[in-house]
C-alpha cells in the first residue's frame, strides 16, 4: 500500500506555510517537496537508453539507492512541452533493471513506438510490496517507492505521462504487475503477467512447490528473514491448525488471485507454461507468435518452478472466469526461462501499446 512518510508530510506543511506567508510556491515545486526521492546519477547508454540512480528513504541498504533503466522514444526531450506514455517492465526474483534489455530484444521492439519503457530495479525478493517487517513497517517499501515516488519523479523530470501507463512483468514481476493494477484501479491502462507468481498462497496438490516456498527462497537470495516480507501465511503452511492464520491477510492483500475482483475494467494478458520444455516455436525477427502455441495443456510437466506457476495461474484463470473478468490467456508448454518470456512480451506488446497509445 502506498503511504506517505513523516518527512514528506513535513515538507508539505512547509510548502503550505510558505503559501500562507505570501511566498509564491509553484505547483511543480510543491509536488517536488512532497517527494523525497532524488536523482543522484545518470548514465547514458547509446542514443535511446538512460540509466538513472534514484535515492529514497523508502529503500534499505547502505546507499538507499536503486537504478531505473529508461528506453526513450525518438524525439524525446526532457524539456519538451509534451509528455510520453509509459510501459513499466518489472523484473523477476533475483533480477534487476538490466534484465529486460540483456535478455530480450525489447530495445528493438520499442523502437518506433511513441512511449517510454521504464525498467526499475528493486531487490531479488522485493515482492513489489511495502514490507511487513514483523509489524513495524518501514523500509523497504517498494510499492510506495515505485508508485508514490519514482512514478511522479519520472513525470516531473523525464516527461513521463500522468495518465497513460501500462505494466507487465515476469515471475515475481508478474505478481507485481497484477498486484499494482488491482491495488490502484485506473493507474494502469493494461497489465500483463508472464509466468507470474499470481498466488503466493498456492498449495500444491501433489507435493510440488507451494507459494510460500518461493518467498522463503527469496529470503535466501536476499540474505534476510523471509518473514519480513509479509509475515507468516499460517494454515495450511507450517501449521496444522486451521484457526492459525497468522499474517494471512497480508499475503492475501499482495495476491493477484485474492485481489482479482479489483482487476475488472483493466485489459489483461496472462501467459504461463506447464513446466515442459518443447521449444518456443518462435524466434526473434520471424512472424509474430502463433495463437496455436496456446494449447492449454491439461497437466504440468517436470520443471519445478513453472509447474507451480502453472497451478497458480490455472486457479487465477478460473477465478477471473467466475468473476466475469475478461483476459487474454495463453497457457502453453514451456518452462521458467527467458525465451518463453520474450515470446510472450512480443505477443502482448500490441495490446499494451494500444492501451496507452504508444
């Protein structure tokens, strides 16, 4: 949940006091005073790519700084009168802001499109969430940082549009993309999930990975206590007592499956594999991915992670259907790997760009 810090509130009060004293405070200045996130470095990479280091008290670590990679459209100018729509691409667990450009042809895909592609860095186990931190809250607060600070900073300093954005992500980023769209209806004009971890409370029916297992592995990745993220899920995980729900409400708040009703009205694209690597049947530079790839396999294959993703998304797809919420769904053979995610990015790109006019 996006929140405001005491520091931000104090800066807002200062701006109001200056106004009452007759000191003119431009609207942009007042908005900047409310946002503690600051650009501390820029690194240009070629003509269209820009890495921006942002410092914020909502981040943790030694420097309180994370990067965001921007792909800029032709004609972009930070001093332009106009703004540009944005497509946010979220990385998965263990990833960073370079993942999408290092592992896909997104730079070429976005060339000629009139939009800014935003690829923020979080952490390998961020969950795209404001962490519970054993009930204390505080940093890291990834949702607050990304949507409450980074987004307005990009609008103010990089001419990102205020009302035309779409969001997509893979794995943990797919969970984040749908979670953001559900928690903030109307903020994103479309959302896409590729092999998204759409149900952190998923319970495998046949001894495979459960949803909380991914969170625990994420804690190992980040060298932190996994319970800092959302607390403990309670029954049926780690306890046999049905009344022992612990912090289950926090998990549900961050679960696209449990928040699915709030996705009504948002164009959705959902893709996932079944854990069987039979090849993508597609390569970059060829024709668009064929709809025939979406075979809707009835059973999972052997690859452990996508096998769990398959189960989560089957339940999520059924939940959307029960709620009467339309979605473009592609269930296919495939594993938890980049060739499949790139294929689905290409397949969903026209929908995402169409939603924002990019």
